[in-house]
């Protein structure tokens, strides 16, 4: 019966004529059209692009993770595919919001996120950017409902905790790198505990400043502290210059004193030895030694003066010339001898 039905011809008017079709051919054409419609509507294939990872759920349960390329799937709702980009560098902004359509526009400050207390109970406005990538796409998609907002809350809490431990000068000047490192460490620790599937690439304190209402007064205080630091540096420089010089002079005086001490001790020891030698000579020949000491004393007392020692013995004058520059007088002769020599 079915074979007879499939062989019943159908006449279709076509272009002023008629064409005969059979039911079997009509069924094949309808099936082909249905397959095309199903392919268009359900798209049982998907493409994972470069830098992406395909996460396939079957009936709501994780089934497989695929790498970049062309892949097939069952049509939804049997299988659902997510293709997050794991190489894209993402960012969140804490304390402000920039305009993605106009990067050069002034960012909008969010006071409830940016205003916080420092460790010395000052108020500061801080704006931070956190950059991250997807490290585990499965954890990123299914462990936390809203990763971006959760990460923003974590970053804000970490920022308040770290800035609350430091004075305001640390957040404004020289210790910002240390603050950024501690904020990143806290964010990484909490996101790891939550298994958010992200990797923190960097934390940047883009802007830290006092509130606008007190900024002029704070600038004056800051300038005064800068002047104080400058004067202290100058004083330290003067100290570093003068202290070594004074220490050098002190060492020089000590060395001179030690040298004078050694000289005096050596001289005293020499005097003692000379005295002992003189004492021995005196004990051996008292008269000669006494006479010699007398003459040496006169020589020292009359240093630089002509000196002649005259002594008489049996009416004969004898001269001892101690100054070669003074000519000796002619010897005194008896009258008889003088006449014989032709002297009057």
C-alpha cells in the first residue's frame, strides 16, 4: 500500500507547462530543508578562538574543557558552552570609574570607596587599579557568582587595611611601593581562599591625596615637614663633615702627646744614665771631675762669648785658649831673658 502511495504522481504547473513529482522525492527534499533549519537554529558546533578556552556543560554539569579550534556539541539545552579569554588582561577600579569611551576624560571619583583613614588618623583619598587574568576558567565561571564585584570588594578591604596601618606620609610619598605590595599580597591570599580562578598581575595606587577641603592646609604642613627634613639632612651632612675632622685632630693630639711622653721618658732615662756615669767618674777622681764640671758649667753659661782661662803657678802665667778666634798673647819672660831676646 505504501509503495503504491509513493508512486502516485503529482502534477505541478511550472512555467506554462506541468511537471510530475513523486511523494518520495518530496519527502527527501523536506527532510533536507528540516536539517538545514535545525542546523541554523541550534548550531551544533562552536569555535574557540586564540587565547580562549571552551568549557562545555552537559545538562548543567561540567563535561569537558576544550582548547582553541572547531568543536561540536549537542544543541542547547543539552550542552552549553562558555568561552572565556584566559589571556586577556582585565582590570577593576577602586575609588573611581574611568570612561571607556573617552580615555582622556577625567575619571569620576567614588567617595564611598576612595575615602579612608590612615594609621595616624588622617583622612586620605586613594584610587587603585587591580589587574588580573583568568588562571582557572572552571573556578572563574562557577565558584563565585560575580567575580568582578567580589574582587573589587576584596581590593577595597585590602586597601583600607593596609593604609590604616601606615601614616599619611607613607601613602603620599616614599612608601607607596610597599603599600602596593602588601595590598596585592592580601588580595592574592583572599582570592585563593575563595578559589576564584584568577591570577593578580599587579596593583597600582594611581592617586593618593588629602580631601580637597583640607588640601591647602595639608600642603603647608607637608612643605614644613619637607623643610624640616632638609635642615636635618644639612645638619647630618655638617656632622658627618666635622666629626671626622675633630676625631682626626684628636688622634693627632694624642699621637703628639704620646711622642712627647716617649721623648721625655727617653730624655729622663738618658739623664739618669748620664748622672750615674758622672757619679762613677766622681767617685774615681773627685778633684778632676769637680774641675771639669766647673769648666763645663762656665762654658755653658758663657756660650758664644770669648773665654780665656788664666792660671798662675810659681809666678808663671799659663793660658788656656778656649776660643781659637782670640790670638794668644806673647809669653811673659823674666827681665834677663827679655833683654837677651832684644826686648826692652
